[in-house]
C-alpha cells in the first residue's frame, strides 16, 4: 500500500497540471484518482519497485524531459521560420527510424514515437512490426542527419527511466 501511495503522488501532480489548479484540494483529488487507478491496475500489472534504481530513473526522467522541452522549442522556432519565409523552404519526406531491439516491449517504442510526434515538424505515421517506425518530416535532409543519434539517446534514456537494462 505504501508503494501505491508513493506512486499516486506523480499522478496527483499530473492532475494539478492538467486541471491548472495548483492547490491542496486539487492535490488531494488527484491523489484519490491516482490511488484508484493504481488499485484498479492491481499489483500484477506493475513491476516491483526497485528502490536502488530510483535515483537513476529520476535523473534520466529529468534529462529526458529537459531534452524533450529543448527539442520542442528548437523545432517550434524552426517550423515558424519556415512558415513565415515567403519561399516556404520545406523538403518533406518520410524517414525510416529504427525503434528498438526485438526483445524489448512496445512501451519504449510508444514513448519514443511520442517524443518524435510531440516535436513540431515530425510525425510518426506507422510502425513496421517492432523494429521500424516511419516518420514524416518537413525537411527530410535535416531530419536524416540527426535522426539516428536522437533516437539512440531517446532509447537510452527511456530504458533508464523504465528500469530496463541497456542492450
């Protein structure tokens, strides 16, 4: 039960962010929803909490969040420049990006696709099994230059966050 209460805290914070109501009452309501969700999931759906990995997971989460926010801002500026330019300098295309090793679960691929899709100028269109995702890009040449390194960094951080071993 202690783990359920502990895990409900981030859900309560998420509730306060979503409702845009930062108050003790909102935190309490978010906590109630968090506990209810976690109890509905049951213990068999959750991995066992490994307290020794928690600091590394939190650091990886912060690094991933800051990296994602930086990418969103930089890509927003880039897309804005392209849209406001009278010549509209775009070179659209679809890029194949490797998602993961076949032995991993699909959660990492889904979070990776979310990280790509949330940044302006790129959109994950489809998955080919569990190995490749197809990404539509506003500038295929610029995206192709750093897609592999960005995906590798994203996968390393997501593995650390989720507590799965690196491959």
